[in-house]
C-alpha cells in the first residue's frame, strides 16, 4: 500500500520545481491528479466495454485515443511544457465528449458536460483568449450537433439562446468566485510577506539592541576593572565587594540579552539543536545544587523527588538546562516566603516526566493560554516590578525542539505545576575506568602543548602596530587605553580600515562586527581577498554560532564577545601574534607555494571537523589524524603549521579549547568536570590551567569550579 501511495505522489509531482510560483505548482499538481484519475477511469471503462462490445468496438477505440493523449499530456508536464499540456488536456475532454455524445453513447444527455469544460479551464489559466475560445468551441459543439444529428426530439435542450444563457451563468459565476479567491490569496500572501519582513525587522532589532547594550556593558566592565587600583589601599575590601556586585548586575543584563537573541534565532530555518543521550538524573541533581542557596535566601523549601532508575533522554543539554532553569526561576519568582517548590522526575509510558510544582500565586485560566507568548506577562504586582516575558516562551520552544511538550496546571492563589514530557531514549554511555583515567591523563599531560606559555607577555615598546576598527569613539578610546604598550591606529568603519591597510603595514586588526558603510565581516572578506596577511580579532555583540563561524579562522583569527575581560583581550592578542609570527617564519624557512596554502585552507577545515567530532576522546593523538587523512606525521605537521602557525598537538589543543569556550558561552553553569570530559581532559585542574593560558580567564566562575573540580 505504501509503494502505491509513493508512486501516486511521484506522479502528482511530475514537472513540479522550486522555480514555479505557489499558484503554478498547484495547477501542475492538479492537472497531474486529473490525468492520473482519468487514466484509471479509462482503463476501467476499456475493460468493461471490451467485455460487453468487443476489443474493436467504437467506445474502446475512443478510450484508447484518450489514453494515448493522456500519456502525451503527462510527458509534456514532465518536459515542463505546461501550457501545451493544458491545451491538449482540454482538447482531449472536448474530443472524448464529442465522440461519445454523437457516436458511441448517443442520447445519454452527455452534452451538458460541455458547460463544465470552460468552467474547469478557469482553474488552470487566466488567459482570456484561451478561456473564451474554449467557451465558444464548447458552446458550438453543444448546439450544432443536436440540430444536425437526429438524436433527440426537437426542443429537448431548449433554444440556442437558452443554452447560451446557461453557459454564461455557470462560467461567469465560477469566474467571479475564482477572482475573489485569487484576491484573498494575494491578500494572504501579502500579509505573509509583511509578517516575514516584520520578523526579519524584529530579529535585526534584537541584534541592533544587543549591540547597543553590549558596547556600554563593555565600557562599564572597563570602569569596574579600575577598582583594581584600590588593591593594597585602605579601601581594598570595599572595592572588591563593589566590583563583585557590579559584575553580578552586568551578567544579569547580559543573560537577558542572550535569551532575547536566542529566542529570535529559533525562528530561523537553520536553527538546530545537537541532541545526544544524557542521564537526566544528573541534571536534576545539578539544578538542586544550583537553586538551593537562592531558595534558602528566600526561605523557600526546595525539594527534589527522583526516579531511582536511570532516566535517559536525547537532548542538547546546554539548551535543555537553560529551559529548566527558566521554569525554576519563574517558580522562585512567584513563590512567596515560607513557600514550597518541588521538582519531580518519573518515567511513564516511555516518557520522562519532569514536574516543577510551586505554592506560588498561580495563574488564572484565561492567562494560561497566553503565558507562552513572547514578551507576554500576566498583570500582577510582581510583574509590575519588572521582567522580560521571554523565559517561558524560550523554554517551550526548546522543549518542543526536543520532541517534548510543556504543559501547566494552575489555580489562582494556589500555585502552579509545570510538566515537561520528553521521549525516553536508550542508554549510550561509556564509563572510563580509573586505571585508564590515570594512564591517559599522564599521557595527555605531556602532549598538550600550550599555545602561550606566559600569561601576558606584552612588548616593552610600541613595536607592534594595531589597527582598532569601531564606530564607537568611547570603545576605541577604551581599547587604546588597554593596549597602551602597542602602537594603535583607529578607523571608524571597514571601508576606512581597508584604505588604511592598503597604505600602512599593520601587525594586528581588532574590529567590531556591526558598523556603517562596511561591517566587520565584509572587512575580513576584503582583507582575505586582497591577500593581506594580518591576524584579526573581532569584538562582537553577536553570540550566534553562525556569525562566529563566519569570522573564525582557528589559530590566526579570533573573536571575543562583548563585554570582555581586559586580561582576556591581551592574551588573545598575544596568542594570535605568536601564531602569526610562527606561521610566517615557517613559510619563509620552508618552500611552500601559494597554491599549496590555498588548498591548505580547505584541508585544514576538514581536519578541524574531524577533531571536533573526536575531541571528547582523551586518547586522540596526531597519529590518529594522520591515519584518518592517509598522510604522514611530517606532512601533517607541515600542512597544519603552514595554515595556522601551530604544531599538530597545539592545533588539537586549540580546537578542544575553542569547543570548550563555545559550551561555556551557551551554558555558563556547566560543571567544570563535565566541561573537561566533553573536550577530552580527564583532569579538570590541568584543563582550567591551559584554558586560562589560552583565553585569559578561567572556564567557569570560582563557585562552579569548586563544585565540579576533581
């Protein structure tokens, strides 16, 4: 049965291509449906007439002619000769009707079918000449034969004028409804386009607002760093406390911006999650550890009730954790002091059920349907104090991307229960034995070559020349202040920077992403096209992976999210300069052709993809890469060094650290132990050390590190 349905679907789509308009696609499919159905009817009628009247009878011959015509029509559809196919199809209808009316089935009142033919044609064309031609032909084929052939008694169908009136009524009535339908479809299409434009505008608005917020946040963090000057003074303790409080608020603003941007990205066609089997029991433990202090502070009793058996789900744990975080934070927000919040984990009919129950203010029945709408907030005293209205919308969309569901049961004044249902998956988990753990850890300890062995080694003089490209004057001034040991130049946009680079020798470029005239991405593309060999670091307010991948060139180019740490920026610059210098020296000392360097870019991306897939394996070595790409160790070393300035071991470390950074950016609350294992490091202390040497900051905040460390 499935094969028949598949065959019918293939026939229906003959001639259909993406280049056709939606209306034209409908017409092509509709004609294919009529052809296939008529073909089947003809086969049934041929069988019936053959049994009754013989194979050479007139009806059978007429049917054979119709079948031949239908096959030709289908072939014309396949060749995308749509107008010719339609003319032939309707000619076949007229031919078949004429033959049966006047020769094969005389006296059967089949003539009335002529009225339907021009009406039927209205579905397939707006061509007035064709429509009126078929109208006239159908009318004449109806009227003339009944006066020539003595088939019916005189006056059976009425006068020719009466027949014409019937034709006109049917034709123009259907044409009226067709035109009304076309206008409605055009209105709907225009509304759809307007909605798409509105969504695009909204997404761009979020991106622009994000940029506008992150830039002052960066400058605020820069001013916060000035509190370091109080070290050793009588105000050191107060300065430290002020710095922590301000940083906490900056991070809150940053998290709100991230949620808004993620919500906007979810409507993009290319937005995807990366699910893998995960033991959800672990996540529940982690959530309890994370929220218990906050609940204690608010005098809320926070309880967890877990299924004893292991519960596995296929999830992108970074996004799923954020979704659950939002729901629990929502429960804490609306639950008063001395209240209760209970998180339960159960299995039911191959579904993993997570229930989050609170004794808060509850939600009225009319508002339950609206709470998942973006930016919607129930009108109550708590929401008057603030809130973005995006948390539950974000959570619902993430859970649905996991093929799950989010429902709520609530009663005003008695609390709410949010129920998350996720499909259970099979356990695919490999335990690492303690002996292997220690053995591999020692092996990795000596082979993980650090990209930068010194924390910050700035030049003592202004030997290196850095070009700062940003349309914000205060940001350029702040960067110049940080980079006081370098010789700095400024440009307000990509176009100005490109002109400067064509005239002056620059060692390093720092560019913003969003700028007038020419943005950071366009600037990088122009620099690459002009073969200007300079390392580039992009400062960006855009946190989406797509934007980062567009600008990232491992080991040579880098990106840094706003707001950033001063030390992090300095180390990134120093690492990129070191890699660029190493690459330049290597190319000079070895005979490497330009074609080889160009081919190396594509090859290095394949190597990067391979390492990304395998990087959770702590046993991965450069020998594994060489074997996978069927090359020798010396050739591997030569290609990687020429492309990045890094040795193969440094390159492996770089990709692992870049992946770790991406995980941290998406889920800052991930445990250190989990993060380290995710990128193939069995000792979190060693991992933290090399992460800080690469990026200038610890992978996670100190409290999280303590919880997740070995």
